[in-house]
C-alpha cells in the first residue's frame, strides 16, 4: 500500500481477445503495482488465452458479461483504490502516472480527469488527429476512453458508473462528470495504438467517428450507433 497516507489507485483494464497485448501492458504497469497501487483485468469472455496470460501479472483477473461498460463497472465494484483509472488494453500510461493523477487531483481540488493522447502509428495524419482530440477535449471537457479517464471512486459510484450501453459510454460518463466539475487535463500523454485507424482506413475511421458523435448528440440510440460502428 502507498505510505504516508497517500491514496491508492485502481487501474481497471477491460479485455477481449488481447492475448498479444496483455502481457506487455501489464509489464508496463508493474511499477505502479510495486508502489502499492492495484491493477484489475476484467475479461469479457475472450476466445484466446488473454486471462491466462494476465494471471499473476495483475492483482485481480476476473470475468464479466461482455461489453466495455459492463466490464469496467464490474472492475470498479471490486476496486479498493480511492481513484479509478480506466485503461484500454492497447494504451500505455506515461511514467509516474500514479503521482501525476493523485497529486494533480489533490492540488487542483478536481475529482476526475484524463490524459492527452498520442496515437502510435507511422501514418502522417494521426498526429494531427491526436492534436485535435486533445484540443477538442480541453474545449468541451469531454474525454474519450483512449485518453485514460480517471475519477474518484465515490463520485463514480454516486453517478452510477458507466451507462450500460454498447458505444459512447465514455462520452456519456464524461457528460455526467462534467456536471459535477471540470476535468483535470494532464498534458503528459498516454500512447494508444493506431490499429483501429490503420485497419479500417484513417480517413474512413475519422469520418465515421465524427458522424457517430454527431448522431449521438442528435439523440440516436447508442445501440443503433454500435451497429453502424461494427
């Protein structure tokens, strides 16, 4: 446990068929574990050996009904830390992430936040997309899951956790959190994989994501948007 009255961080990682990525990710989180923070992997029923590879490299490996929101809520229910950090399996935290989060929240008096993001890819357009993602988030106060959302556990529970929807759960949680106060926007970036963009096509993915967000803002149900996303 962190000493001198320091808070504990709970890193919650939802997974689904991430056997190739889970071990490098958990290795990158080993320093946080040595500092007394906890790492929880919540698997959504992988058909590969994600859960087996995670065993012994996280404080808890558990299963939950498939769906990122459901998995993250399940992990939050078992978390012991005073601050929850929701981390995608293809995203790596900056060094000293625990101190950045906990000191930042204490010093600013804020209750939630996120990191800036860098997209790991050689495609020349993706640094521009990441810049706009970070800029948009600072202007609107809305964070995405790629940015490593963190929140005090009691506030998360008071708001009912992530909404049980198949898409835009991060946007909806951000909107609810924003009603309670502004986010802490850390400039030290997380590094997230560009695989989604590269697999689907950068321009196609960019247009699709903007369209989905616009439709969600217009009130189109998340279930319908999830079908469009798939």
